[in-house]
């Protein structure tokens, strides 16, 4: 496949690679050396150096799963609003997974996709800035589809196959994914910020529920209740200290409601 047919711009240029170090790295290289059009997608089922957030590796068994990067040009979005793009993308992936599983799908802050307390997908967004706006944004998405066994280094993984006992055609799912992402991206572009924030909050994992967390600075256990996210993307947690704000590196979820 070299184009997605049922979208306006996402995946109109669709580059399929048999194997690559990382689709995000490939997208960076494209942006540095050419002028890829908005919505250009890079897809593979084998990454040799897949990257996750916080410099983590993204592990995925070859030929079993989806690794996709899309180059967006959200030049309409101020840097201060960059988290809205994360929210729109996480919602697009959530919309997709919700079509396939009967369980509740959640977005674990900031943009992991969870079913129950297991991770089915991760998102790595890398923005390049020009002035006060985002020039281009490389949106990398990894989804566990047909893989059934995971290395012990991967925390609490699941896959569509594990959840539904079915095998999936990866290209069909990628096509659907592009459609869902485009819908949410167009909501963002047309200024439907309140809708995106509300949908994100409604689907946020452990939102409004008391649970256990780890404060990474001192490795101390915190009991907290998520009360939302700031415009800039930080997590707002109610604890015995009142409302506390955490950025991504500062807190770990222990996945234990109390
Ligand atoms: C995370 O959960 O930490 C984010 C994982 C993001 C993985 C995807 S797979 C496609 C793209 N290419 C990469 O190297 N990483 C992202």
C-alpha cells in the first residue's frame, strides 16, 4: 500500500518499510532532507531501535505489531497549546482500539493507551518549533496487535490478540488508525478544544479515583486522586498535601486503586 484511500490528508503519502531503526527517526530524517507533505505516514512492522518516552526502548516482535509515524504540520497551534495535540492523538488511538475491544479503553496520562491496567499502545510525539508555533510534529504510535508473548522488561503489556483471541490484518488496522487520527486532528484544527479536553478527561485512566503512585524524586509512596491535567500537560493530583502538580518524569503509576 502506498496511500490511504479514506482520508483527506493523513497517509496520502504512505511509506512502508520492511524494517527500519525507528519510524520516528526516519520521519526526522525526511523532515531534515526533504519537505514531506502534511500527513505523510511511515509504517513498518519491524523496528530495530524503537523509541519510547523518557529515552526508553519500544520493544515489539517483528511482523506482529504496528509502528507508525505521521508527520503533521500544526502551524496553527501555539507551543503553549502543544498538549492539545497529544490529547487529540491519544483520543484518535483510543477511538480505534475502542472499536475492537469490549472492555473499557483508557488513556493513561499522558498518552499511553490502556485496557484494564494493561498497556496496548504508546505514543511518542516530537515537536519542532519555529517562533511561537509548532513547525512540524512527528507523531509515533506503537500498537500491540498480534503479539502474545512479551519480554519481562515490558511492564504490564497486552495486545488485541490477547484481548480478543483473534488475529488481525495490520494494514487494515493502520488504515482505520489514520482515519481516526485525522478526525481528531481536524477537531483540533477547527478549534474544538473544549470537546477534546472533555473527551480526554472522560477517558483518563484513574481519573477521580484514589490510587497509589510513586514520587520519583524520593521514591516515596503517594496516595492521590487525579483531578485533571493542566493546559501545559502536567498531571493534577489531589494528595494529603492538597493539589500537587507533576510532570512526566516526576511520578510513576502503581496501578493500585484503593
Ligand atoms: C511509549 O510508550 O513510551 C511510546 C512508544 C512509541 C513507540 C512508537 S512505534 C513508532 C514510533 N517509532 C518509534 O521509534 N517510536 C514510536
